[in-house]
């Protein structure tokens, strides 16, 4: 029903526009074409100026409304450079936007068609074309160079003391693996993947895997002010590790390993104070459409002190121990004295005593 109403309203608008156009034609016939044309030009010129001023006011109001909802200061050292690049880009493009739009609307108002003014055709000017092509090209080249510099810093070789963590995308969650005390991640083999017992296909012949820790709930722990290198992959389709608070993102591609590194600036507790939000949580989002559950593919990031991180790591059980723990001995059943026709009997392959009916 709502769709029918929308279509009817659109048709009604078109009918109204058509009727206004027909009325304008009749007015031109009755009052004279030149007079109506001049009057229409003046009206359009003033409306354009009003539209320009209202547009600027709307931009300012949107800015004031959305600023409190913007992300807080970058939570990573490298992200500060991205914020700086963003501000420079906004300032440069904002100045260009304001100047070009102001001139556009002013020229439309100032040089509107009148009975005393005729059109002047200006088909070509090499000097002007050279200016308005060269200056934007240089400005864009500078902005691109700044962006490439920041990109290289994020994807370059991580510092030697950086923590190593692997994060793997899977429809529709993140799997995070930490090296154990040896500080080395063991090898993986996709052919060994088993959702029940080996979500990453760890090769148990590699002893480096024995102390690795896997967080299947997508929780990424890191130490404040210490570099961290993420080794990124995917089990199925293309995902994207999005870390908006750290201004970082990197594609997770099946069969290809990608990396990025950064240094967190604020712990989760500090960011709660900065944002004045006691429920604040750093998040990992998937920034690449990856299927019907894409909207829910979310993980969390915990930034903590060195002591807190070591305490959390010590409380975790290795993935090998979880999936290769020896079977627990069966509980000893309480002995029940036989009464009446009930007698204890020993089941084959089971030392527990049970009750059977004769």
C-alpha cells in the first residue's frame, strides 16, 4: 500500500510540473515572451543565491550535529598521521569547493540574461586551461604522496620487538591466534581444518603449535605503547580487518597473507575516560561485503597494560591442550546392593557397575 501511495505522489508531482510549464507558456503568450523571460531570469537568479546560502547553512549544521558522533582521537600512533592527512585533505578540498561554488552562483546571479546583455562565447584559452589543469594535478599529487607515505609506514617491516598475532576471517567471525612462550606461530595447513577440533588447520607435527593460543570469539588483546604486527588471512571469502579507532584496515584474502602493524596509544580503560562512555569497546569490523551475515561479523579489541596482558595470557589454555586433552576417567558409580530380582552385572568393556533387570 505504501508503495502505491509513493508512486501516486510521484505522478502527482510530475502532473503539477507539467501544468506549471503549460501555464508559463500561456503567460508568455499573454504578457509577451521577453517580459516573462526577464522576470523568470531574475527569479531564478535570486533562488540560486538563496539555495547557495541555505546550502552553506545546512553544511554547517550537519557539521555541528555530527561532530559529537565522530570517532575520538586515533588510538594508534600511526593513525595520528592519517588524521593529519584527513584534515589537510578536508581543508584543501573545502577551500576549493567554497571558492568554485561561490563563483558559480555569483556568476549565475551577476551575469543573468537581460534585455541589455547578450551572450559572450569564450571557446578556448590555452593559458586558463593550463592553470586549471596543472594546479589541481599538483595538489592531488601532493595528497597522494602523503597517503602513500602513510601506507608504506603501516605495511613496512614491523619493529623487531613487535608482538605477533594472527587474525583469520571466517564467515562470519574472527579467529585470533597468539604465539605461546616461544613467541613463534606454528605452521598451518588448510587441509587439516576441522571446525570441531582444528579451526585453523594447525599442523601438530610442528612443535611451535603446541603452545599457541586461539581465541575463537574474535577477541584481540594487545599491550598499550607496544607495536603489534597482525598476520591476516581468510578461510573462505575476502574479508577486511577494520580497526576504525586505530585508523587501520587491511583485506583478508583466501590463500594470501597480508600484514599491518601499529602501536596502540590508549588502553580500553583510558578510552572509556576520554569518551566518557563506561561501555566503550574497541571493535574489529569486517569492511568488505562477505555474505548475508556480514553485518554481524564483529570482534572486540582489548588494549591493556603489560601486566594485565601477561595475566590474561597466563590464564589461557593452549589450543593443543584443549583439543588433545586425555579423556577424563569415568566417575565411579555408587554401588547399589541387589534386592529382589535385581543383581549387579559387569558390562563388556566397562568396569563400572550398573543395575540390570533379570
